[in-house]
C-alpha cells in the first residue's frame, strides 16, 4: 500500500504501473488513465482491494526482498523510493528495491502459478522497461512468487528499441493530457524477445574473432528467432 508521501510524489506523473496500457493498446485503460491525469470527473479508479494476487503481493513484498537478499547475498536498497526522470519530469517510478552491486531495479511480483512464466514476464515488461528508463539503468530483476513457491529471479535487460517506442507513446499521451485532448487508439506492441534458457548465450553473430560456442544461443535476424550456435 502506497503511503501519503509516495502518493504525493507520484501525483500527476506517468508511473511504471500505469504505462502497460500504452504498449498493450488497451483503449479503455488508456482513456481512463487520461481521465485520471486530467482530473476528469468521470474517472473511475481501479478497486484493487479485492484482488487477491495484488493484496498478497503487498503482504509478501518485504519477505520477497528479504529472500532476494538471502539468496544473492546482496542488499536490496532504495525500498519504496519514488524516482523522477531528470529530464522528462512527467516520468516516474516507485521502486520495490534496488541492487546497487549489479545496478538493477528489483520488482516483486506474486502470481497464481497457473500460467507460463514467460507470459508473466511479458505482461510486466512495460513496467520494468519504464523503471529502467526512469532510473537510467540497463538491468532489472523480477522476483516472482508463483503460488506458494519460493521466489524465482528473472533478469530483464534494457531493450532500446522497445523503450524508444514506449517513450514515443508516453510523450504523445502526456501531450494529450496537457492539451486536454483525448488520446487516440494505439496498436499493441509485442514484448521484447528474450533468449531461451541456457547456460550460455550471446546475441551477436559469431565472426572470425568470435568462435562459435557449442550449445550457446544466438539471435537469427533472418528468421527472427533464437537458435543454437551449432544448429
């Protein structure tokens, strides 16, 4: 649950938990977000008080971060800090935590555990990409509680192309807020491609000075898919 101080710092800002609709192209949510930020009297806030995963996530966040520290041996700092982008001051995010050793935002999630983890990660890509953009970092870690299981840690890298589109949409949306002009419908954007699970992988295509590593993964631009170096 956000404190009064956090709510005040977030007021009028486009925060990480709000940007997903811009990339998902959810017209109803985009319009409702516009109503919220313009102070439109027809704005209807989401009532999350009866959403069990949300409430469970709130209740377990401290334990989740404690477990992160226990597993990694690194301290989760900046808990609950509201960060505002130094240039685009309409952009903000509230940190669950931050790992200063590896320079990564820590985002805690609690899900039912009945859907594929990749689907869960894709759902939260807009949020963590925005957090990285606002904090000017290139790494984030999702600490995900699936049902009653021990949290799993999923590292997410900054995706420049995805964030460029995110910034473009955010700027256009905020212009609509400033001019009181309702936003237009947006097409959904696919979440950044993540490499398959492997002990080693590289994104660059091996060249004369980069021998192929058997069993590693590389991004095949021609076929738009990940493939093993020895395929």
